[in-house]
């Protein structure tokens, strides 16, 4: 039975709220102190996150492919159920291996939801016959919901800490089941699905299309995989920096909330920034600003460092929204979830390889040396990846003309590039 227009409208809102509660991580502002309270060192913390990345690495692409094969709703329901179990494990997890089970559950859940949520939003917009401008805002809206969620969760964390850290964990466990209730209310939008006749052929065709159709598409995919690291490490360093400055744990939620509000605004107005700065100007900003942030954390003290840390949030909000929208505007619906999962696969794989090294370097050489190292690594990524992407973009038409040209090229080559073709 085909979904009605009213059901599709509800799909959009329910998927956005699912994204909201998926990242409603009340314990996030105190994650590092919480892990340390369970006996973990900073090396263990980064190793744990690398393990999460390994789980995502293994399950990300199969789960995205599953969403393209059997449907987005089914995949979201399974993922949300596993997420609920994972958050409940926080109540009993103790020591490194207990937290490994928590990260295992969340890694599988993240993989199932990641890609399927964006795919169901794009497919719903297409089924409703919405225009290009509405589709262009999808990623920004989802990113905005998620980052506002992080802000509210961070504020709630600080309020709950007035009672105890245990209360934070209990609230986290309860909130972890809300995405399942929302996923059960979704309807499957109409759209193309992959054939189940040749799975290896399908996957080979998708990878070939993403990496060989055009140099621009290939660079967009690589940027989502590698550039994203430049801001991600800051997430796991900021709490340690605040701790080193002697800030009380109860204030971590307020500090994190302020940063996530900045990220939400950056994501919400990412395309406006692109229109004002131009795509090349925006790429210059997201390529260089994380290096400025790492240097600012070291050079400007607590207050100046906190202001400098906003560069990570602005850069991340601008970059992830614009790059992911650029990807989704250039790929067909039948493998949209798989393509989004592949970029997450690449990002998590890169973090899995480098995360423990950063944690080890931090424990061995200290925060100052680590911040300088990450600033230098950011500039290397800018020169080797973001700058070539910028140069590839400069020769293209802008805004709607570029998208129409890409759509025309996709249509012309669809038969030749089809998965399994």
C-alpha cells in the first residue's frame, strides 16, 4: 500500500526526532570522567572509541546495503532496538570489558541507523515531489536536530549532576529507548531498491560509481572519510583540557551545550554560508580553521581556548552539511543508504587506525605536544585533500546550475554505472 502525503509529512518530522533522540547523549559531557571512574586511562578511552570505530567499520556498509535492499524503516527499527539495549548496558557496565559491550551495541545500532535515516528523508522528499531547495536543506535540518539535542542533553547533564553521576546514567538508559518508539511509527516511502540477485555485483558497482564517475565525487567521498577527523579528535580532548584547567565536573554540561548550539547554528546556515562565501571560500574555511582551533586551545588559556574551540563546531557544521548534501545530490536513490554508509565506514576506519595513536601520544608526551601534532596533521589534510577538492569545484557551474548538470550527467550514465551492470 502506498504511503499517503500526510503519512510522508509525518515521516519527515518523525525521522528528524529520531535523529534528535539517537544522539540525546546526556552522559556525553562527562563521558571521559565516567570512563575514568570505571578504571580507564586516556589510552583506554581512545582505544574504546577506536573499538567503536571498528564495530562501525565492520557493520556500516552491510547495514547500509540492508537498508537499500529491504527498506529504510525495517533497518531503522532494528537499529533503534539495539541502541536501547546498548544504553541500558551503561547501568551494569564496569571496567574496560563491560564498556566494550556498551560500545559494541552502540556501534551496531549506529551503523543500522546511519545512512538509512538520510536515505528515508531524501526518499520521502522525492515521493512528496518537493523541489531541489527543500532537498538541499535535508542534511542541515537533520544536523540541526542532532546538535540541538546534544545541547539540551548537555544542559540536562549539568542539572542532573547536582544530584549525582548515577542519575545521569539512569536518564541516559531511559532516553535510549525513545528512538525505537519513533521508528515504529515510520512508513516506508516509495523508491527504487537494489536487486537481490547479485550482492557482490551490486557492491562492486556502487564502489565503482562513487570512485570513478567523476573526480569531484571521488574527492567529496574522501573528504567525508578523512577531513572529518580534523574536528572529531577535539570532541575527546576538550573534556580532558577542561579537567586540566581545574573546571568542576558540574560545569561540563554548560560548556558543551554552548559549543553544540554553535554547531547547530552552523549546520542550519551552512548553505547560506556557502552562498555568501562561495564554495571555494567555505572549503578554505573548513580546511584551515581546525588547525587554528588546536593552536588556540594551547596558546590562549581557558577562556581564549574555549572561544577557539568554537572553530571546530563551526567548521564541522559547515563541512558535514555541505559535503554530505553534495554527495546525496549526486547519487541515485537505489543505493543512497549504502553510499552514506560507505563514507561513515571510511571515517570510522581512519579513526580506528589513528585514535589509539593519539591517545598513546597524549599519555606519553602530554596535551601541548598532542595539540601541535593535530594542528600540523590538519594542515597536511588541507593540502592533500581539501585543496584539490577546492580546485575541482572552481571550474564547475555554481548552485542550481551545478546540480542540474550533475543530474543530467547521472541520468545519461545511469544505465552504464548501475550497480551490478
